[in-house]
């Protein structure tokens, strides 16, 4: 696998492996006279299908802004990227950049209240967040378009006159420490903590970046205090010249420009530039090197790192993308195929891991089986055999041209995402690439240059290697300083280990689409094209995204699929086998833009196909052939069973709040099987058992299908009939049991997840009295009212933990409100008491609620329900979910949105006592608690009433 291109950095800058071509057009730009103090710049190259208007400005203070006017956007969004991150932390204050990011949210001179920004966004259907990376800090939000002016005004003040409230210093330090504690068991951070020990200790990115109570402790007497150091860091590193702003909104460009110039002209100009890092990432005197470390999860990984030049300056040529494509290939003859056939691995990816503008790490990451953990030297020898094969035969123009052709297709029919994600992508790219390439850079491939590619290929040598293995069996002689990871240096020498045989390079891709014609035809909603007792087919012709793609979903439903844990596990095993057994054969299709996924659920198995209309039928036919007639081998079943068991065994290691969500669903939905039940029921499953299950499963099917995209009625119906003939469904829909939301009864005891985490948690779930649209609407509005005050009080003021949230949390169509706190140190009884106090005060607020106060929250919920689809897959998934809920009119969200507008303060006051005194589910955890027997506790729960809709 080639790791996907990063749209924006996270904790570490990840791989840039995107593809693109020079077939871009110039963005549309309106002609306007620049505002005083504004310089106009060139507009970016964009996809020919992108008809939005663009404008790039540079204010007098040096701030660069990219404005995107999208009349169809139903949200406005902004993202501001600052060219400073944790690499600029002072040596004595690790985590200062991250701490500063937190502090900026807690009040400015015009808006001193700590919740002024968040509260405004919540009232106007918005959301917000920020992240600190190695060399970047990014702040972003989305909001209702008519509230953009107020949001930008509040947002801009972060960078003009923040208060750095002294009375919030300690509480936010505790929040940062809670974040650190919540991430101490994160596998990626543990891995990088060990990697830091092998890299150059002088490099500023190879250090602790989150921050903690200790690293952010009060300064010794006589030294500037923490607040003074925060202000000093802000003034040294925050400056208009290193800020890049992107705004995506439906307003015209002139209106957006006026807002930006008014709000951001006062950002200080201190004459700064992006800090450069000249120290190498790796100390070449210490190479080669290797280490092993303990994994907390049942997971074994082997990662090879090679220090290379940062390919950022060669982005027009994509040399690392070219090599990652060959190293990460999963098709026939690939390194992964050889490792899979040997029983040593079940996954492999290649790409860029860290980069700082000058230096980077090219990595090859391999997911191992237990048998593979005993063959590290032979795996290393096989990797260098694959690299040698690329040196001898892999640098060929036709391979580059094929990648460029695929890039051209992706860029030509690029679908822009939700406004906030778009703003984040553009702001980050604006800080890295020339203006004309902010949309184009990750795809651009200007031409094959063997010499340039060889610059990076030459670095893939045994003497320039870092090797890192992680597994649960490692004991470790040392412990890392920040994440307490046991680790041991080991020899990197593979000796005379023998590489695996049979490696070869990919052949030309047979799945590349040729017919990219855009067809006419648009339906307002899916239309039932085939209606039989055993098979329903719905199709929606959709040309609105200007792409010749089609999304297919086939739900293969069986009456016993969720009957017990064993049947559920077999359905997962069959879906996993189907996808796994086609990995090598269909990997070229994946590279060509076709996607296939098989996943099991309570009613059976869904086959999902996404991609170009042309040649999609070949993919569907191949999958059906394999499902019906493919040979089920013992080794294949063992590999998939191992992967499923690994996932289920690792479930207790998941983030505690996610485990609470899972426990809630397992309790209040029937059928729903806990992971421990699936694990116990699947231990003896083998190839013979799976063959028998396949036969019985395919013999009694009900089939539902949907196609959405750029396809004629005739072609879609013909394909659907072909699938139905192959699967021969025979059961009516009535034979398939429904998923049923259950009613939480008053006597239900507190539930405890099956977890190995050592944090504290409380989730309180207030279940609605029935499934009616009226009560769904009321709880959705109540959830919005609760969001900000719950967060502000329990997280910001009372410092109970890093993960704190409240809001509407439906299960299927059963309405509910969830209030959650995950804490590193506060016990569940204390958290429960704080939630009780909050709910008591909220009841008083509800009593005083007036219509004018409720109106913006109600409107925000209404507008969120009707948010437009930003891509074909997103639209298909929404319609597919509607069909699963028996919404054959595909208008439930519109009907619910109407009910939301009918919610009044009186209706909220009427339902509130029924929520807090009625069906309440308590999910709690204190370290050492025993897990609840969810299946026994839910056995007698009745269905939640339908109510009147």
C-alpha cells in the first residue's frame, strides 16, 4: 500500500504520496480593485470540474489569504496555519507550542469570556479545533454562513490580542497533562518515542511535544513565569508573515475580502519567516541501527526507516511517490505477496514518515503474523532484494507515465470535501507550495527523471537503515522517557539470511478506465428499478458531481446472520476471506481508482464498490466469482482469523470513550455481539467450517442493491440483474430480522466496559421515551444546548479530564443524549456528582429559556440535518443508511428537520424530567472494575416504543 498524501499534518508530518498531472486549469477569479493594504496574487490551478471562484491576497502585514467562494456551500469555514510548531519548543519547556495553542482559545480583549468563541460557534451550527504539529500549528472552524462575520472577528483576535488569562493557566496545564495521559498508551506515540531514541538527539523534532505538568511546571524563583514564557513564545513566533489563511464560504469574493482585510490587518508584522531546521534527522555516525520494543496490543510490526532528502522541493516530479508505489505494491510478485504466502505478514505500506523541509524518513512498514516475528532477518533480506530489483528493472518511463495518467484522472474529477476540511487542506498547502499549486501539488507529475529518482533510491541501503520491531513479547532493557516503553537496541545485521524467491515488478495495469465521458441524467432521489420479493434494486442517476463514477452497494441478507455470536463471527470471517483472497488480484484495480470492500453486519454481508463507471463491471464480476466459487484454503482462513482475533483481543486497549460507545450499542441494540463473545465463538473456525457456512449463507439470501452515480438506467439495471442471477436470492424481506433498539429500564445497573485501561470514565446516556420524529427533534435540540456549557464547566473550569463532551447521540432511530467524561485521575463517583450538579443547574437554565435564546440552536440543528453531500460516496452512504432504516421515500431527514423547527422552550421543559428520571444508562469505569455481562443484562430489555411520527 502507498500511504495516502497528507492533506494536513498531524502529530508528525506523514507520507506525501499523492499523484497529479499537468492537465489543470486556472481557477476562476473575479476582477476586482484590491482593498487598500492588499496585494493580489496569482490564482491556483484547479480541477476542470471545480467551478468555484478563487482569490489570493497578501495583506500589508504579510499575511497570505486564499479565498474560495462556493455558492453551493451550506457552511462557511476558515483555517489559519502558523509556520511554527513543537520543533520550536524551548529546551526547558517541552510542549510549550501545544500549550500556547490551548491558551489562545481562552479569551481575547474584545471577547474575554473563556467560552466566547466556542459558544458563538455552537449557537450558529459550528465546530472548531486546532492541532500542533512539528513545524505547524493549525486553527480551524466551520459555522453557518450568515454567522461568518462574527466568527472571523472572534477568530482573528487569537492572533491580535489574546489575554493568556492567568486564572486559566493552571486549569489548561491540567488539561494538557490529561491529554498526555490519555495518549500514553497510543501505539503510534509509543513507537515514535522509541524511534526518537535512535534518531539524532540534536534534532528538535525528536523530542517530547505534548507537554505535561512536569515539563510545563512553574518556573524556578527568579525566572520568568510560565505565563511570561507563553507570551514571549507567542511574540517570538506568531507573526502575520508566517500565517496562511484559507476561507471557504458561499459569500462572493469581494465580501470575503472585505471581512479578511478588516479582521486580520491588525495581526502584528514582526518580519518573521518560517524557521528552518538544518540539523539532520538522523545521526549517520549511528547508522545502521535497530531496536525492538514492547507493544501493549496484540500486534507485531516491523518498520524500516531510511534517512533521505525531503522531497518537498521535488514535488513536481514525485520521486518518493514513484518509489513508494513500487515498494508498497500489493499485487502479484510483490514483496507483500511473498510475505503473505510465507505466512509472515498480512499488510505492508511505504511512504514518507517525517519531514522537516530538508530531511525526511522514507519508511516501509510491515504488519507481521506471530510466525513472521521469528523471521525478521529474512524479511529484511527480502526487502533489500525488492529494492535491488527496482534498481535493476524498476526505473522505466512507462511506469511513471502510468502513475501520471492515474493522477490525471483523479485530479480532473477531483471532488472537493466539506468546507472546513477544504480550508484546512488549502491553508496547509498555502504554507508549503507556490500559490498556483495549492490544489495541484499533491497530484503534479511533470515527467520521468531517472537521475532524480535515483537520488532517493540510492539511500535505500543496509548501512543507511533504522529497523524497529514491536511486539507484545518484547521485555526491554531500557525505558523511554515520556511514554514508558520498554525497548532494547539490537543488531541491524541480517547476516546471510536468504530472501524469499518469486519477486517481480508490476505489469501494466488492466483496470485503468478509458471511457471518462460524462453522461446526462439526474434523479432527485433513488428510484426502485427492480421490485421482486427476493430482490430490490434502487438507482439514482447523479451527474451533479461532474465525475464518471458509480457507487454500488449490495446487501446480502440472511435470516441467521446475527442469530448468535458464532453466526456473526462466521459472517465476518467470510467477508474478510473474500477481501483478503482477492488482495493481489485486485490491487491494480485499487491503484486505478476502483474500490471494493466486503463487511459483515447483523443482517449479513454488504459488498461495496466505488470507482470509475468504465471497467467497474469487471471488478464486480471477479468478486462474485470468488464469492461463489473461490477456493477456501486453510492458510487463507488462518490469516484472516488471526487478523480478526487480533482486532477483538485488542478491543480492551481501545480509547476508553470508544469502549463506552461500544458498550452502549451492545446493550441497547439487538442483535449486537460483544467482541469477547465473537472471540470465544470463533476459536475453532477453519476452512471446512467456512466452506459449509458459505454454502448455507448463499443458499438463503434476500438481496438489496443500490447504485448512485453517472450511469444510465439501462446499464445499471443490466448490471443489477447480472448480480441477482449470480446470487439467486430467494427469500422475501420479511424473512430477515430487524435491528431493534431496546428500552433502558429503571433497574438497569451501571455498566462497566471490558477494558484494560487504567483511566476513569463516566458516560451517562439519557434515552428518549420513544422513536418518534418529534422526540428525535427535541433531543437533537437539547443536545446542542448542552454541548458548550457541559464542556466549559467540566473540562475548562473543573478540569475533570481531556475527553469531555455532551450532545445528541442516537442509536439507529432511537434518540438519546450522551454526557461523557474520561479522566486520568478523578474517580467515577466524583464525576457522577459533578454531572448531577451540572444537570441540576441546566434544569434551571431550561426553565428560564426563551424563544429568542432557543432560535439559533434550533436553526443550527435544522441546517446540520440538511447539510449537502460533498461527494458521491458520502451521498451514497447517506441514501444507503436511509434504505436500511426503511426510509424508501428518502425524505426522513427533511421531515425531521421540519420537526426541529417546531421545537419550543415549552416542549423541551416538558420532556426534560422524563429524560433525567427515566431510561438512564450509566457506563462507568474505575481501574480494577470487573466487566459487566452485557448479554445477560440486556436479555429482558423490551423494544423501545415507536411513538407517533
